[in-house]
C-alpha cells in the first residue's frame, strides 16, 4: 500500500478490522494445530496481537494483565490502559464488552493460594466454552510451575503455548506489513535528524534523544533503547549507548530498534562517519554491505534460511575468532513484527543444520558486521525485508550504498 498514516475517506489504507480478524484467525489456527482448548497469555505483544489491547511498558513486569482465548469463543481481556474497564469497553468495541479488571499479578504469586482468584476466573471461562478437559496453553507467565499446580488441582492440564504464538505471528498480512513499513519510514526521519547532529562533542545519548524525539513526534507508540556506538565502541560492537563524546574520524553505529508504530517494530542499523571517511573505513563499510546483500540474494518464497546463510562467512575465523559463540551477532537474521524478534531466527552454522523454509509474508531483518579483530572501528548494517514469491521487497530505504560522511 504505502499511503499516508491518517484515516482517509478516499483511500483504503491500513484496514484495522481486517488486521485484527487476520491475527485472531492465525492464533486460532495454531491453537487447533497444537490441540489447545484455550490459551492464556501474559506476553504484551501477544495480548496486542490477539486483541489490539496495549499493555504499557511500566505495567508489563508484574504479569498482571492477560488474555484468555477459548478456541471456540471470543477473547476475554484483562488489561488496564485505563483503571476503568467500562472506559476500555467503549474504546475497543470489537472485544464485545469482554474486558475485565486485572485478576492479580502472576509475578508476585508465592503460592498456589495467591493464584486462586485468577485460576477461578479462567476455570469458569473454560467451563462456559466446554473446553475444561482440553489442554490450556500458557504463554509468558514466568510462573509456570505454580500455574501447573494451581490448574492441576482443578483437573486442567497446562502446556507451553510459546511456539504456537510465534508460529501465528510468523506470516504477516498486508496491513501488518504496512505497519512495519511505517515504522521504518519513521526511523528514516530519525536517521536524518541524527546525522544532522553528528559532529565532534555530541554524545551517544544525545543522538539517541534526538532520534527518540523524532519518532514520538511522528506517532511512535513506544520505542526501546537504541544502539548508538561510536569510535572504539564499534569494535567489538557494543549494543547500548553511553555518554561518550563523538570525535573527528569516528564511525558512529546507530540501530533504531524497538521503534514501534501501531505495535509493529523496526530493527534498522546504519553506520556513519564523523568527518571525512578514510579508505579503510570505506572498505570495511563495503565489506559489511556486500555481506548483507549477498545473503539477501538467497531470499524468495520456497528457499530456506540456508540459502541466505550459505552466502555468509563459513568460519568464525573470518572475523578472527575460533568459536561461533564469539561472533553470534556478526551475521544473522530474524523475523520482525509486533515484537522485535520473531520467527525465523537464523545464522551460520545453525541454518545449515536446520534450515527453515521461507514463506511469502515473512518479514525479516538481516544484519551484518565487519571489522578486524583488534581493529579500532567496525561497521554494522541492517535491512528489513518482506519475502515475496520471486524474491523480496525492501522496507528499509535509507541510503546504504556508501558510507555517509557527516560534519564536512
């Protein structure tokens, strides 16, 4: 699609009703495959995927908000973006009024008795839909042993539902893809503002703040910490940010990751130079870029993750190390969508041992790093891609053909 962000009476843009229906159908399909009578999830992105409800970052850790989904019924939602469920019922009419107060924190539970209110609520929902005798999928609780004991006392068997939810989110429809595209577009605006400020004396944390301000001004619903590494922190690559000041001649690596638009993320590395780049820096940059695009040449529906990874270095010695565990982040790929990391996950050599089939509608992030062991600087780049029948569609279009020089 690739239209504007706002609602319009003359173009069909993102169709949220269609997107919500698609996501719910994908979830039910995977529940059926896994033999689940119902599913309960405390994972924030799965709550949003199933229902459209948002769990704010500060309230996630307590694991007090959840969704119960009978395979043959509507979601029952326990969220609190407002303390009033009546307000939320008005905001989200597609949930048909099935929004209830928080049933209690799973994280704080220290005994089976602490879970009794929540277990009784869930048990009642299962009985109403006639699925009490079928497995209950549990996802993202952090307290599975207590839950197993608590539900077991009610005669209910619980099983892990993590992988069915990963499988559900693996293939995106056109509306989900458009949301990722918009997140990438917002990231490109942030990159533009960041490179305007790359100059001697600016700190990594200042550059992160500049980028976050741009993202929120463009409608981001949340953004996680960027990677911003400069100078010697680019080799070996640090994936955080500090108050280090950028100096003339530094490379600056920025990853706008976890930037969320309508729930969907970007994971988007670019590398810049502060001042005129040296030939060595340009060569390292091209090494990383060529590595990434060599992998991308293997992308199309019907191929596998091995068709990507076989085009990357076949030994950790390429980067100067002996073990793959020492270079796990130097050439890899992962799915991306409503969470930052989704199926499939792949890198050399695991993709050779267990290749994963690529399917239309998968959204992938491919990222590569180049630099000499013991060297002063390195380069990291990343693209976000939709798998198509004959290849791929590139969602990330910020210039990558050459090392951009700032402050010249």
